[in-house]
C-alpha cells in the first residue's frame, strides 16, 4: 500500500491478531510520536516487535532500567490503554 503513496513508508508491527491495541509496542509508539513531533518517517522496512502478546500468552518484559524517563512514561501509557478494559482477565 505504501507504494501507492509517494513519499510514504509502511511501519509494521509483528504481533498476533488484527489489532495493535491489545499488543502495545514501544517501538511503534516512538515511531508515531517521532512522526507527529518532527515529520520524520521511520526507515523503510522497519519492523517493530510487540511488547505484549496476549493471544499466545507471552509477555516480553521491558526492563524499566533500560528505558529513558520519556520511554518509561510512554510505555506506562501504552500499558494503561491495555489494562483499561481491553484485556480485563489478563494479569500483567
């Protein structure tokens, strides 16, 4: 689809299902934030992993000590989205 729009790129997230709300990705969120703040598109071929994969039961731990303060706040906001009704029976 990106080929149909000159100057665009496809940002892909590797997660199960057909939505990304329940499978947040700090990589995707940072790319979107960067685009809205600077207008810069992610590199062609960017593939982001999901930090939470609820359908297969795996939870990739993002270590807080490895995150900047801004990234930690962004990840907290992403997890709040997930916990606020999208996955009511999942213990995170």
